C-alpha cells in the first residue's frame, strides 16, 4: 500500500511523526508532502529533525497568503503530485488550510482520504479552522477520531459507522515518545526557569487582532509576572500586533518561537499554561498541568470534561484564576486512547479497509 502524508504547518508535524513511524513498521510505501504553509522554514526543518520525520519528498512552497489564495495554491500544486504518485490513501492531519485543500484535490481525483483528528467541533464558524474541519470530514473516506465524543459528533452529522474509527490521540503518541528527550534538553535550565513558571502562547486572531482584548490579556500577564516567572514564546504575528498596539508586557519573558523539545520541557514542569492553542489543551491534559484557554469555545471539549483545561472568556480573570491554583488545582484524568499507541491503531484501521 502507498500512503501520501500532507503536512502544512507546525500543528501537523507532531501528528505526522508517530503515524510515519507506525507505517514504517507496517512496511508500506509512504510519501511526505510538505505544502510550505508554515511561516518559518527553518523552524519547520527543526521540527522534522527533532521528531524524526524524514526530509519531505515534495515541498509545494505555497507560503503565507489569504485563506483562499493559500488553499488554492495547495490544490494547484498538489494535483500533479497526486497524479504522478497515485497513492492508495492521502492522509491529512488536523484543520489547517493544507488539510482541506488536500482533501479537495484528492477527492476530485478519486483518491481515498483519511482524516487524522476527525470529528472535532467548536461550533464557531468564525474560526477558519472550523470550516476546514467540517469540509474535510465530509470529503474523507476514513474518519480517524481522537476521542469518543468526536465519533459521536460524526454520527450525529450523518457519517456512516463504517467510515468512523476511534483511534485515540496521535499528539499524545509524540508527547510520550519525546518527553525523555525534552527533559534532557535542559532548556528550562538555560532560561533559568524552575518548576513554577506560567507558560503562555497566543496566536488566534480573536485574541491578537483586537488591540483592546490583547491589552487586557497583557495586563493579566503583567500582573502574573510580578508573582512568578511567565514565559511567552511568541508567534511573529503576535509580536507584530503587540508592537503595533504599543503594548508593554512588563516582566514577562518573551521568546522567539522555540522547537518542540524546548516547548515540551517548559510545559511538562509548568505551574500553569495560558493559551489559545488546540494542541496545548491536549498536552496539558495528558501531563496533568492546569491549562487556561483564552477562548469562548473549544473543539476539544474532552480536555474540559475529563482533563485540566478551563475556558476563560474574560481575559482579565486569568491572573486571579492562576493565583487560585495555590489553594486548589484541577483534578483531571487522561482520556481513553491517549496512551501513546494511536498511530498503531491508525495503521490497523487502514489495513482493515484494504482487505
């Protein structure tokens, strides 16, 4: 069997890595296509190296653009690759523009599509990722879900049972695999940060494009930084928005984007995480780290119902919520299938549909 993996942006890489390893063990042929959607090619290459992903067989180099232009470029440049390679399956990951573009291009050529991380919903159509998730799931021939609630969502939407396979969370496969190397990286020590830091990430337009809301978030982070270390690896776009709005982060330690091992070393020992990232909601749940998600909703509700994640709609409340952890920390549990073996179940699901 020949598989073709689509990776476009940073959130895809930790999902691709364990699946690629599991397919190697199965002995199938596989092709990696990097769409080039990632904003920083050097950072992208660092992720591939750290996660043990081979150099991509194809790089479409689509670059940054509007949602429509970026999606169109991926479709246009991917189509001849699909015609040439003729895979049995195209594997798409998550919810970035490359995901939906590849699903469209492959479907129009009659090539089967498997969606890793299917069935997640925020029910917020203002999020471009939500549109990508819905369209990809409608087109996919195999829906590989990370949680039981995601499977139930797909059934309610009318997807047939035989196209849905609960496999668990591949992000946690990568976390389990990488944790020893992350701890050995010494990144926290290099920063001079102990076990009591608050780790922050922000990138969603709903948080960083509104100067008033961004200012309120910054005020909360400044307040937190007076009591404990606050470390903020900042997306370039977020830094631009902070600078444009003239927002000062005070004693917050702002870093350039960092690699996967460095980030995992920070998170696994954090006092708390403040974020709007989907992946960090999952990783903190698996690690038992309190997470405060600056959003009105989440496409990963299992991290709230079973994990350590709390949705924070009012950013001015963050400092108080984090401070309360000294008296009471949330008690969560690791969801079913978040055990480091999801990729093996993905290979099994693909094999069963090729008999």
